[in-house]
């Protein structure tokens, strides 16, 4: 059985179309998964503001280091990292609330580029989840005021 040239060209066109890779304009970005913390409740931006602004977030790291962040009532923040041997590092920045996303930028860390988090209340602690997935979830205790005088 012989195929006409027109039919053969048509079939080749269909095969080529079926094997073609889609261009970047046809590929949809993957949907971002909503973060979850087992047993935790996601905080709204206003709940975060009420719980954290004017207070200090404190994290003790497994290696013995301590990360302390004071967030002032105006959203400015100061960070202090104390290593197990007593050495200290510091930075300052701002928190911006964008709906239920809490975006933090620092003068020295990431050259001021913001990193956005979802915060969850887990008992008396807060858990921060980096929405870009670059930083491991971080658990903080909330200290009233600025007891460390950061």
C-alpha cells in the first residue's frame, strides 16, 4: 500500500508536533505548596504584629549558639548571634508584613534582599517557614520586650 505524498507529509507534521518540546511560554510555574506545621496554627500578619512587634525572638541552636532578634514597634529589627565561645555577630534590618507573609530584610545578610516567611504558633513557640524553601524551619521563643538590650 502506497501513501500519497500529501498524506505522508501530514503524518510527519503530526509526529513532529507530538514530539516537540513546549517553549518556556507554555510551561506553567509549579504551584507553591502552602506550608504546614504539625500541631501549629498559621498566624495572620496582624497576629504576628501583635505577638512580636516590641518583643524579642530567641533561638538556641543545637551547637550551643544563640540567635536573638528584637523587633521594635515600628518594624525595625536587630539581630545578635552569639557563638558558643562568646563571639558575636550583629545585623539590623526591617520586617514588612505583606498579608500573611512576614518579610525580613537585613543590611548585611543577603545584601538587603527580603526573605518571606509564614509563621505558625506552636504552643508558646513560633515556627518560621521560609516560603522560598531555602532555610530550614526555625523555632523561636518570644521574650517580652528587649531583655537582652539588643
